[in-house]
């Protein structure tokens, strides 16, 4: 019901949000150095992440147990990271350039919010017993303890995930479709973690708040599906940093609370590929006197410049996301 409610709300409010953003001249700015066929997308309303955040929040408040502390923590991540993205988007739009917050400013705000979330997770014991232990995919009994590094670890996962989702948001429907797939996966994982019998049977950490987080993930999945209705090629609206950072922060927080953040690197393999491609490209450019490893980074642009149509690139990367999520779910038994 949370997913269905969020989906229907997205379809209802979507046209209004698009018209409003268009009336306010919130049109996407396209980088000149990007693929030339993207120049036609200039002016498409952006900051559509507002719709995703609003719908997810409303559905969560309606269908979740509001006494659940994990729900409020994950909502704080969604809205906090989304707010940083909104400021970044607004600054870019006001300057009429692709120059929002400076990199250090964005990282500083995201890190500050992540550390605040980390303190909440730790102080309320939201990760259950042995809170600083990590659950390693494919291994039942190998559970390394990060000890005092838990707080910086949480911040690293949150900031890294949000930026990875943001880097993936470069083609119509790509990031939102990938997020939809991962949200469904973690909805299942959260339910498993929140059920004593299933968690015990699969030998995964039991977390009391997991059941409610599965409802939050369902609401987010419904919101993503509804947004995809308008964001599919040719996109009528883009989510911008507002949506990408907010969704990435919420995914990471959910994974951290149910102690499956390492599994997020598998389920979110699409985001990992995109982020690594940028890191390798920058490293190659700096260390090899301007030589590039890819035609263009992130990797979806490399595929585009290789002659593939945008739709084919998106579908193939969605397939990659599905395979990664299936592998993540399979890891519960392949141990």
C-alpha cells in the first residue's frame, strides 16, 4: 500500500510540479563538453527530486509506525541530503551555469549530516546487538568489528552512495530506474532483517526496526516508479541533485541500519560502476599526462559515444542493476 500510494501520488502531482518548475524557469543546464545530442535537453525542468521527496515522505508518514525511530532517522537522511542537493541545484540555476555549491562545500554539508545520522544510529542502538560489526556478503561467520571507526564508516558509506547515485543521473530514466531496483531489493532485505525467524534461518543480523524500513523502501520504490513515468525518454523532468542525493542518502541509511551496507555495493553495482569510472578517468588524466581511459565519464557516456542509442544504454544498465540485485539476494543463501 505504501508503494501504491506513492506511485499514485506521483502521477497526480507530477504534471503540477512540471508546470510549476517550467513557470519558474527551473530549466536544466547542459554542459557544453557533454555529448552533443544532449544539448536538446536544455531547458527541461529540473529539481524534480522535490516530487520524489514529498511523495516518499507523505506515504511513509501515512503507512509507517511513527513510533519507529529508524523511520525518522531515514527520513532525516532523505530530506537532509535532498536539501543539500536543492541548494546546489538552485545555485546552478540562479547563476545560469553548471556551478552550484563548490565541491568542498557540498562534501562538508553531506559529511556533517552523515555524522549526525551516525550518532543517532549509534546512540539509539539502531543496528541491534554488536552494533560495530559488519555483515560480509557470502560469509556467515566472518563479521569484522570496526569499533571506534563506526561513525566515520557510516559517513563514508552515506556520502559515497549519494554521490554515486548523483553521478549515475546523466541519461533519461537511468538513475531513477536503478534506484527503483535497489529500493525493491532493500525492501526485501529490510523485511528479512526485521523478522526474527527469517533472519535466524538465513543467519543475517536481526534488527528490530527492519520491518518498518521495508515499508519506507516500498514508499520510495513507488515514488521512483511514479517519477520514472515522467523521466523516461524523452524526459519531461529531471530529478537533479535534489533527488539523487536524497535517494542515495536514504538507501545508504537503510543499508547501514540493517547492517547490509557491504551488500549495497553489490546490489547497487550500477552506481559503483559509474563512480569507479569517474575515479579512473580522473586518475588516468592526472597520472598519464591528459590521457583518458574512457571516451567520457561516467561510464554511460562512454557507451553513448561508442554509438549506442541512449535508450539502449539505459536498458542495458538497468539489466546490469537487476543482475546485481539478484546476486545480492542470492548471497543470503550462497554462503
